[in-house]
C-alpha cells in the first residue's frame, strides 16, 4: 500500500464504530544509523475525527505564531489522536479497523514516543 492512499481512509473501532479518518502518520528513527540516519519505523496513525488536512507542524512543537493560524489548525484538529501500529487490527482498501482495547495517545507524541 502506498502511504498517500492511506490518508483520508475511514477508521473504525473493533465494534465497527466510526472514529474518524487517517489524518497523518508518525515515524520514529531507531536502530543502527545507516549513512546519515537510523532506519525509519512506522510508529502509528494519527486519527482525525473532524479533519484530515495537514497539521503543518502545529501539533508537535508548540508553534503559536502566527497566532490566528495556530488557533484555526488546533480547532480543526481537536480530538485527533495517535494509535500505535500494534493497535491496528486491519488495514484494508476502504477502511482501517483497530483492535479491541486500543490506546489513544496525544498526536503530539509526548507519551507514545517514550513508551
């Protein structure tokens, strides 16, 4: 599957309830460095209940300027959350289904990257 095909895909919980759409993906760099950096690994998917538009970086690094842009993007992405790859039960051509008991993490990676 091409990553771009996954963006905007509907996401459902284990019972079939709609949670939103895939808004973004998160990668981490780990392992032994190869040439310039370590190998990227898919950490998980960011699920957006209201919008699948780009976060433009405002979700991760505390950007607050320009203030109006920051406010609008935070409002559009309210309720967005990260689901780790281990919590994904199935990725299909028309939907993503999460496993029972999945955990919602902050889309800002504050907790998921450490644990």
